[in-house]
């Protein structure tokens, strides 16, 4: 190993992680090792002399795990994702562990998946596909609506939300947005910034693109749903805990919510990314969601494009190299306290 190569263990790794990271690592030559286990306090013991950990969205990086990582001489956590809500940044700072992430591997990938959920739900493509294969060519129950002329509300117009806004403006939607920091690029597309209550009241389709934080946790609860239009389409490709799933189930039963598209789920760490097709799912809330004909759930695949996986691998390995050189890490890569 030369001085700039770093011994790194990858938790929650899948075959596709190995493929993309091994290819990118031909350039960096870090000493990397993949384990399938999710990082929790019980799996920290899988660390074997590494000084960096590469983690993903459902790895646990709370104070307890970070203390154990510190005892194992881990100096760097490289998140191979954008969100960092699963990391106790205060604790990492106190323990002297640096945290890096991949701030923008492909906002297009997530934005395009978001629009895909909207269109598939509206035109019931998931039902039509099965029907036609079954020789049922009836259109009953497949009625959709034109997006053009309807109102979209976007909560969070950062990298992903701004692309969703651009695509749907081009499709003729009136786009309202709520963000703590309005984005001039969106205003240029014709987006109008409004208060969150007005957005809830006036939108036919609402899409969430803000990060999960104590402020945004259960942003969509009973009170928020009460303000929305009957039959609203709700899309969440951001983080599961932005929605209160129990309130959402009530909203689906009362028909307040007409369509629900999810790529994330609050308790997804027990389910997503695994093949559980022969198991009995124990999560009754999730199972109830699956019973509605107007709910479409994907298992956190918004990021999952070839372009994004390549960028994730390149950015992560570059950050590890910069850290090992003692070079400055750019502000958008380094995760610091707000
Ligand atoms: P970003 O940081 O570029 O944008 C987030 C925006 O949310 C910012 O403009 C910020 O000002 C705004 N915001 C922050 N707090 C807010 C609040 N309380 N109310 C309204 N707006 C608020 O992030 P991004 O790259 O666009 O990603 C958005 C989210 O998408 C991430 O936080 C992550 O959770 C999620 N994500 C999901 C996938 C997936 O595969 N499904 C992949 C990547 C990211």
C-alpha cells in the first residue's frame, strides 16, 4: 500500500457495490473489503484493522456504534449516499471521526424515478401490465388524469426537487414550492414559492424532497393531510420518516389520499434491499399499505442507475484518498454540524 491508500471495510454491500467499487478502485488501489452485514453495534466486530468504514442509508451510526468504531480505530466514515440522517454528527465530532458523503451522484436518477412513480400511479401502469398479460383488455379502473394544467407542490427544491420541478413545468403543470432557501433556478422555470399550508391546500400532487431532520420528521401527519385536497397524490422519494404511516393509512381509507407513491419507508431498514419473498413480513403497517390498489412502493431504488453507481464509487474513493493525504475535503462532501 502506498501512503494514500486506505484500508476500508464496506458494510451492507451488495454485488453491484462490489462491481462498481472494484472497477473504480483500479484507479485508487485502496485496500477494500466488502461485508454483507448491516452496520450495527453487533457487527462492529467485523472490522479487521481497517481505518475507514464505508456505510449506506440503513447502517446504524448512532453514538453507541460510533464509540465502538472509535475504539476500533476508525478515523473516517464514508457514506456512499447523500442523506446523513442516520449519523449522530455530534458524537462523530466529539470522537474525532470525520464523515463524508456523496452530495450529488445523480439527482437526475432520483428525480426521474419520482416522475416515474407519479406517471405509473396516475395511469395505473402496474395494474395494466398484469391485466394485459392475463388477457384482460378492459379499461375499467384504469382512468387517469392529465398532468398538464394540474398543480404540483414540491417540498424542498434542492438538487433533486429542482429537477422534478423542471420536468413537470415542461409537462404543463403549475408548480408551487416550499423551501427554507428558495432556488432562483426554479423561479426561472416558473415555480412559485408559497407557504407550506398554501402548498398543501392547492396541490393536486405533492412530492417530498427535503432532508429528514427533527423539524421535518412526520411533516405529513394528520394535521397536514387535513389541509390537502381530497384525492391528492402524495410522493415520497426522500426519507421514510417524513410521513406518519398511520396517518397516511387513515388518509387512504378515507380517500383523502387518492394515490401514494413511496420509494422510502420509515422502517425500511428491516425490509428494503433484501429478498424476503419467502418470508412472513412482520411489519403490519407496511403490509396494510400494500393492500391498497392506489399505492405503489419501490424499495429505495431512486438512486439505482449505472451513472449514479459509477459516480458514487468514484466520489467515495476520491474522498477516502483525499482524507488519507490529509488534503482538504470540499464543504459539500464533508458532513459537519448545521
Ligand atoms: P439537497 O440538500 O440538494 O436539497 C434539499 C432541500 O431541502 C434544500 O433546498 C433545503 O433548503 C430544503 N430543506 C431543508 N429543510 C427543509 C424544510 N424544513 N422544509 C422545506 N425544505 C427544506 O438534497 P437533494 O440531493 O435534493 O436530496 C433530497 C433528499 O432526497 C435527501 O435528503 C435524501 O434524503 C433523498 N434521497 C433519496 C434517494 C433515493 O434513492 N430515494 C437518493 C438520494 C437522496
